[in-house]
């Protein structure tokens, strides 16, 4: 059983302590939901988990081994969907998704993953449409379809329900559940309630306000 953990994580952006002494544990089939006020550090934590932001101190581990030992290997096992869509404006929906599907799969699996992504998010009618002509909701669905196309075990989703209607949110909930049933892991941030069973909830704000007095000492130590 795979495990993804963080211990004593500290995030400092510029001269501001974002959060300190933050721990998390996630195992195969698990979902960790990040909550907290704006600026609490939810997006920073997700970027840290994705290897896009280095912790000022602390360690993240995959199956007991620090991910910092081989960040390229760590990035291979995850798919990160941030606030900004990664849909290339000059490429069609089909070209965008086939690119992501082909990153970690052979040709036959990539084609199957591509078709599955189209079906699940109901964007088959958009395959020939360039990214620049998609509506905000269509872009979001195409962006989320990447997680199906790429087949990574660890999904990191930053506010995934943004610009989605109720039907699309329900599909996303089903996709997350199916991924977990296969042993996948999900970490997501949200300001709205999602129907996700047996989720862990981590209030990142608890590591901001409660630990805020440590900011001066951490910065003084050069962490």
C-alpha cells in the first residue's frame, strides 16, 4: 500500500510565514481535503506536494523515502491541476488531451485513456474546438479530463469545482471515487462542499494562525 506523508512542513513566501509545522498522511484510496481562509496556504501546500515549491523545512515522503531524493520520479507519479488551465489555446481539445494521455502511456493505452476522458466529462462534441474558443466551464472540464487521460496515481486538485455546474461536479465526485477504488490518492482544496466519502479534512489555517508567533524565529534562523 502506497503512502504519501509530510512532516513538520514550513512554507515561507518572501518574508511571510504561510504555515509551519504542518503534517499530513495519505494512503492508497485516501482523499485529503484542504480547507482554510484565503491566504491560509492551501495552494502553496498543493504546489509543494507537486514539487513546484520547496518547503523551507520539513520533509515529504513517498512510501517512506523522501521525495526530494528524486523529484523527477515524484512528478511522474502525480498530476497537478491548478487555478490556471493548462489547455493550449491554439490546440484542439483532442490535441490537448492526446498530448497528456501520451505522456505516461503507450499508444494503445493513450487512445483508450483519451476516449475515456472525453466520455466521462462529456466533451466529445468539442474535440475539434481550439482551446481559445472554449467557455470557462468547458475549459475547466477539459482541464480536469487531463487527470483521466494521464492515469497518475496521485491527483492534486486546486479548487477543482471552479466554473463547474452541478452535473459536472457530480461527475468529478464520481471520477474521484472511482480513482480511489483503484488505489489512487487525491488531495484537493475547496471552498464548497463536495460529496466525498471517508475524506480526511485538513484546515491549513490552523497552521497559520496558531503557529504565527513562530514566524520571527523561523525567519531569524534562515529557514
